[in-house]
C-alpha cells in the first residue's frame, strides 16, 4: 500500500512539474511575442518575403541587447552563461527524419546570445520539445527559464523597450 501511495505522489509531483513547465513556456512565449512587436515598434525591423515586416534581431541584439552582457546581477550572469555555454540544439533534417545537432558555443556576443534565445523559442514553437510529452523537461526548464530571465532583465534596462512592451508606444 505504501508503495502505491509513493507512486501516486510521484505522479502528482510529475504532473505539478509539467504544469509548472507549461506555465513557464507560456510566460516565455508571451514575452517573446511582446519583444517581436517591440522590435518593430522601435524600428528594428526589415522587409521580408512579400514585404512582410520582420524583426531585425541581430541589429537589436548588437545595439540594445548588448546592455544585458554587462549586467553584474549573479542570476542574470548565470542565465547568460548557461545559454552561451550550453546553447539549445538545432533541429536538422537528415535521412528523412528530424535529428538534433549540437550548436557551437565558442562565440560570446549579444548577437549569439539572442540567436540562442530565438532558437529556444523556435524549438518550442515548431514542436521540437514535444512528442505527447515534454522532451528532456529538466533541460527545457533551464533553457526557457534562463532565456526568460535575460529577456526580463533587458526590459528593465532599456526604457524604450519597456515602453514598447508595456504598450506606451504605438
């Protein structure tokens, strides 16, 4: 009887952990979407295919995102370091199937940091982390949580970004 109670508690813990990861992913998606709007509102945009407005993440990272590289707060330093040291893998198509490819982690720049954060979003959005369940939930939680910390820190550092995200700029 005690064993089945332990199994039931483990299941509850698993459900709670998954629910927490789901909430974290939602927070990340919401802030990332706000960033995409903010970049365009701040003029960090390009004209894509069929003149579609697209955020210019590289220019933004180099000009505004660079602020987060100098943050001395330990949590932000740890988040930045984790993302740069252990970047999200890239989905590739090999032999008619999806595989994961390790991404080099040699460069340390705002552009690379934000490229890794965009890949976290892409892997989530394009289904790279789900197969009826979270794939590697511990790693997913680390990448999503630390990416969210970096994005939130930058909002606090840049008034124009904060205004755009909080709806004070059209």
